[in-house]
C-alpha cells in the first residue's frame, strides 16, 4: 500500500519547493519578521493563508480548539497560546493580532454538550469559552452568536496582557476579531461601533481595534456591551 503522506512530502520537496526556495532562503538569512499574530481555531476547514492571501514569513500562527486566549492572571504554566502571544508581541513585535473563530465550530458546540469524561484537558480548556455561551437551547443561531461572542471575549482577554494593552494604547498594535463563515467563504469582522460583525464584502475596515475608540480604564467591558447587541430577543408569551 503506498504511503500517501510520504508521497506528499516528496511532492512538496521536488515539485513545489524549487519555486519558493529563494523566498525561504532569504527568510532563513534575514530571519522572520511577520507582522500578524493569528490566533485561530484548529478546525481543518479554516485555512488562514487562503483567507488572507499570505505566504511564508508573513503570519505567526497559533491555533487551538475554539481560538481561545488563556487569561493573563499571574498563573504561569504550560500555556502554549499565552507563550505564543508573549513571543509574538515582545520578540517579533507584530503590529496586528487576529482572533479568528468560525461557523460550525466544534469547540463552541461543545459548550452546549456534556463533557467527555476521558477528556479532562478539553473540558478545562472549554472553560475559556463558557462566558460566551447563551442561556438558551442550542440552535444554529445560538451557536453563531456564541461563536461571535467568544471572539470578542478572547479579544477582551488579550487586552489583559500588559504588553498587549500597552501597545494597543500606544497605537502600535491593532486587534482584529474575525468570524469566518465556512460555507460562504467570507470573514465577518467585529465592528466596535455597531457592536456586531460585518461581512468583509461590506465592511470598511478589517476590524476596529476593537479597543481603538473605547476608554479602557473606566471599568466598562466591551464584552458586556456586545451582550446587549447580541442578547436573545425577549420571549413574548
Ligand atoms: Zn472551531
């Protein structure tokens, strides 16, 4: 039986690499200088390079179940995503951070389902999205809203990283909240002014701040504000 994966590796080296060899060699020689940190869900249908038209050396990427951001609460541990944020901001000096969730996200759906006892790490990890879940029955609309609310929640958590907050406030770093709708091939960008997500086809920016226009020291929380915008309509009985 042919080893298909091995064949793909050989194809990459023999057919594809010669065309980009020079690019990779200069990236080795000059080092990497990506300007974007992309925090995305691990979902196989989310392909950041396709969405953003970027290539080697342009995006520093970290992916996890749900595109969650661990809190910067003083606890130090094996937090791969937190380490990547620190590295990208402090060492690589990226000037944009994208948090990208997506439609039909299994991580977000799991917030509405029973935990799997054999997956204690997954259950603990999902805690990072629980605040975004709505107290309603799981419907496609509730899932869509939860996916979007989670993106904003993670942006807010990002702002609690001192090195992030400092640079955002100094105008050296911009945060982007994205929700990728797989079936439409379209990213919806978070717009602070409307408190909602706008399809890229009709948006006039790739994501406001979202903290660019909002005082951050007055105790207000963006996430609470969008709660109002995205709260389920009251039931009429
Ligand atoms: Zn996902």
